[in-house]
C-alpha cells in the first residue's frame, strides 16, 4: 500500500521545455504580478518519473512576454536572464529570470496539460543557460578590470546586425593569473558563426565585427589581441577548443553600468 502512495503516473506530454499555461502559473505562484507562462527545466526523465520519493518536485521558471528580445540576453549569453525569440505562436517573445525559478510537487501536473513545448533549439538554449549558471567562465579580476572601459561599446557592437552573426565567442588568455600593471594579457579570440544561407557574405560581415571587437579591446591598457577571427563551428576543433573559455555573455561587465 505504501509503495502505491509513492508512485505517480504523469502524462508524457510533460517534459523539459513544456510550457505551463498562465492559469496554472497563477495557481502555483499567486505572488507573480500579471500574466506569466512557465517553462519546465527539469529533465524529461525526472518530470515523468513514477517515483515520488526519488523525484518529489519539478523545477520551472516563470516566463513573461516581452515586446523585443535583447540580443545580449539571447542564446544564454546572460546567466541571469534569458530571452527566447518567437517562443510561442504568434511571434511571442519570452523573458526568463533565474532568480524566479520555482519548485513544486509533481502532483500539481496531474490534472493539467501543457500549453505546448518549446522548439528543440530553444530547449537546447534553456539547458545550456541553466547549466551555465554554475559552469560559466571566470577570468582574472585584473583582466575584467582592464576591459571594463569598453563594456558599453561592446554591448552595442553585439546588438548590431553583424553582432547577430556571431553565436558565441571563445577566448584564450596567456595566463589566468592576476597581472600587475605593466604586464599584458595576450589573448586570442574565436567568434563562432551562426548558420546563414549566404555564408560568404555572413563570414565577411562577421570578420568585420571581430575586427571592431579587437579595436575596442585594444583600447584597454594591458590587453593585446594577438589573434581574432570568425570561424564555423565545424572548424573549431576539440583539440583547439579545450584551451579556450566561453567569452560570450559579458555579464560581469554589468557591474560597471
């Protein structure tokens, strides 16, 4: 009898990326202002597990409609906020904030059905965004301090049409040590191109963006960009990538704004 009480049979339509309707969100978290959706971030297997003892709750993040996504908060660039472009039918864009994430009993899902499920590329972004909260790169304070003066310029650069062509950045530092004034951080940067129907034109524009990024970073005393280029993901080998750190959220720079 006890074993029966510890089991649960949840519909398989509930999965990672499943969308909670606004009415469901209001019932689960009345403190939220206005209309919110919710996005489940728990793994598929955890959501539908039959064991309540092993998996008593599901994890989800409230999501609100926004008029226009911020490119610096798309694709997991910002570890605190995520913007999903065209996440719902009717070209609805959504904003998620990590500090608002919720945990509720999986029993709450039994009488309900999801509004839908995010597209696979959004689910992949969501998964990376959640993991990046704990796994994002950490750079020397001295390096961050030196590049702080160009933070706003870089934000504007990534918000440009050319900036949209680079899905992620990776950087290689000559050292992770804290350097004294007079000693330079020598870096190499790789910009990963997004998919494009007109690759030659996109590559040229992305290379131009990387050149502009280099110019801005080299305005910072104590930083030398020795190599900067835009490449396709398939050309960024695992052997090379293991020496680089993701350099694509710029979140640490927000402290100076």
